[in-house]
C-alpha cells in the first residue's frame, strides 16, 4: 500500500507491475485505489515535492494497493521508490497469511 499524488499514479502502477506486482492467478495489473488527503510538515533539510519545509501541507493523494510474492519485495519496493515523486514515499508492506 502506498500513497501517491494522482498525477504519478500511472507511473507508480507501471513500475510496480513491471517489477512483478499485481498478479493474481491468470490476471495481471491487479490493484485497488481510492482518493484521499495526505498531510505532512517537511522538517529541516527536507525538500518536499509539494510545498516547503516547515509548512503543514494538505495534498490530494491516492491510496494504491496491490499484491506481490514475498520473494519480489525488494524489486517491487525499489521500483516504487524509483517511480515515486516524493523524497520519502509513505508505504506499507503487509504479509498475507492463508
């Protein structure tokens, strides 16, 4: 799960899918996303993609979720970081147990 600005959604989806995420059975590029609002204050030494350090920002973001096999985690996370426009993308990885 990652929070991404709407304008970067397709690039981040393409990157993680290219790294092997989003496959469920015979289906590819599987994901779910919803609109929301992200908030943050960049600290000293930060270089926010949107806004400026020291100012609380409220920005439109999309929560993107997809799946991937555990053995692809490092490749998927590297692809996410490379495609994401934020200096520090906010993301979580959850292990699915069946």
